[in-house]
């Protein structure tokens, strides 16, 4: 079996994906303006992901039948936490979560842009192709995160990351953008409180933990502001 292929039979996967899609779209139809257009863009994105998944491991194969719930809805839940935000930066975009999903939702918003930062060249190539097929305002930057943030001067309102690194490292990576006034929305798992305690040894963080709508053990860390703590002199 090729790496990345789902273990489920194609027909079974298709049926489960369709059911999962309907569940997510029904849940989000009231919250998203132009939901039909957004669904069309997401469909094109998902089709591209399934095509590339056969040769490039974009998501865990075991999660494919629940792709819409586990990945797309997980990404969409960030939108209500940043109402009106048009300028987003997604660090370590991988298969496009949450950044490319956000771009699908914001495609009809004048002036919206989502910057996808992904150093893996194969994944960056996928992101470019998926963004093109979906017709979304996403710009792909195939560079290391530190090289991107140090020289990026365009407006940024929201910085996102999902399953990328411990919180202390995420804040370090995003700090050049956060100190310019951007807020952060980091999707984290069950160990987030431990990570927050560890990060607080190096950073003064104005943050809150928001329960995930798609994972009972998950949290979203909303960072409003952050400052580096000065080392204590002995």
C-alpha cells in the first residue's frame, strides 16, 4: 500500500467522507455567509488533498474518513474568534490546516489574504496547487518560519498554528509578528496547560484557553499580547 493511502475501501471512504461533509456543512451553514460558495471551495481543496495524499503524507491516513470533522471543522472554529480579521499568517501549514481552510472561508472578503508558511517543498507545492484549484486568497511561502517572520512587513492581524510545536517554541517563532500587534490562535491538545506553564517562565503572556469545538481534550490558545521576560540577575 502506498504511503498515505487510507486503509478503508474506496467506496467506504467516499461514503464516510460524504456523511462527514454533510454533518460539518449543516453545523456551519448558519455561521458562514455565502456557505454554498465556501462549500464549493472546500470541496475543490479536499479533492486536491485526496489526490496528493496518495504520494505525499498530508494528514494521518486514519483521519481521512473524518477529514471534515477532524481537520476542516477544527480549522473553521478559529473564524468566530477573530471576527473581521483579514490578514492571517499560518505557520507550518502542512496540509493546509488551518490556513487554507480559513482562506476558503474568506475568499469573498475584499482585501483578505492568508499567508501559508511551509518549508517542506512537496507540501508547499501542494498548497499552491490546492489554493489555485480552490480559487482562494492564499500566498505560499516555501521558507523556514524564522526566515519568513524576520523579514515580513505586511499587515498581520492573526497568527495561527496547528500541531506544530510546544507553545514556548510557537511564541518564539511568532514573536516578531506578535510584538507588532498581531494576536495568535494556536490549536493545542490535552497538555496545553503544562505548555503554558513552561512558556510563562520565559514570557509574560496575556492569553486565554478556549475549549475546542471538535476535540473534547483540545484547547485553543488565544494570545492577545506577549513580552519576553528579562533573565533574573543572580
